[in-house]
């Protein structure tokens, strides 16, 4: 086996282990995972805003975009708020996702109505999916953190399965 293939296989093994660990973390601590994600996004906003602020103040070009100061300052402030009020921002994000689901369910209801008008039997599928998404959207708006925890757990399970598959591929190729 060539060195490139051996290196790729080792990477699959490492990927598998990292996916399983990330999946377990998300499965065991879903609320903490959401909070950490919010904090990481806040840190990224602070870094981007800070770099742009430095660029604004140390820019030697004649034309400096005045909006850069406003947007950069807003990014830093939003980043700080996302770190300090991470639970609030997670809830707001999940409520927005719930609203998007509600919008999607109304689109499915509209499609079901159109399909019914042309006597297409597939309108039942759109109607049932619309009802399911309506319920999910309402639940996500009423209980955003609980619903978010459920979704994070599902993602954790998917990551664990992907990690096991990567390890199986690594094991099968190294034998």
C-alpha cells in the first residue's frame, strides 16, 4: 500500500473517532452543545469585527468606508452579547427556525390545495407533511430549547453513526 493511501486511512480512523466524540457530546449534553455553538459564533463575530475595526483605524488608503466602523462595532457588540446571553440567543434562533417551519407548512398546504383542485391524489402527502411541519413549528416556538435539544441529539446520533462507518472503513482497509 502506498504512503498516500496509508495516510488517508489513518485520517479516516481519526475522523471516525472525532465524529463519535462530537456525537456523544451532543447526545449527552445537547443544551451545552447549543450554548457552546452560540459562544463560538460570538467569538467569531468578535474576531471578525475586531479585525475590521483595526483595519478601519489603521487603513492608510484615502477612501475609508464609514460603514465599516458601524458594522464592525455592531459585530463586536453582538458577539459579546452572544457570549453573555447565549441561552437567549439560542432560544431566539430556534424560534426563528420554528417560524420558518410555519411558513413552510403554509406553502405545503397551498400545494395540497392546488393538487386537490386538479384531482391529483398526491395532495394527501402534501397535506400530511404540512400538518407535521405545522406541529413541529408550533412546538419549536412554544418550547425552543427542548426542541433544539431533541434536534441536537438527532445530529449527535447521526455523527456517531458516521464515525462508526469511518472506523469500519479504516478497519476494513488496514486488514
